[in-house]
């Protein structure tokens, strides 16, 4: 499910989403706070626990 949300929201393909998923799970994925909160909201709406946090 998380890969589906990432692909849809980021507009990336399957190969790219695997790399992004790895970054998300390790906390290395970065962006502006509004971007991260938007993505976290989309993930939560899909039933995935997600929090946008500053490093």
C-alpha cells in the first residue's frame, strides 16, 4: 500500500519508488515541511502511520 501511495503522489515508477521507500523507512527522505506533511497526510489517509518531522 505504501508503494502505491508514493507512486501516485510523487509520480514515479516502480524502480524509483523502491529507492524512495528505503529512504522513507530510514528517515532519510527529505523535503520542505509542507511537502512532507502533505505526503504524511496522504499516507495516513491510506491507513499508514506517518509523521512529518524536522531532522
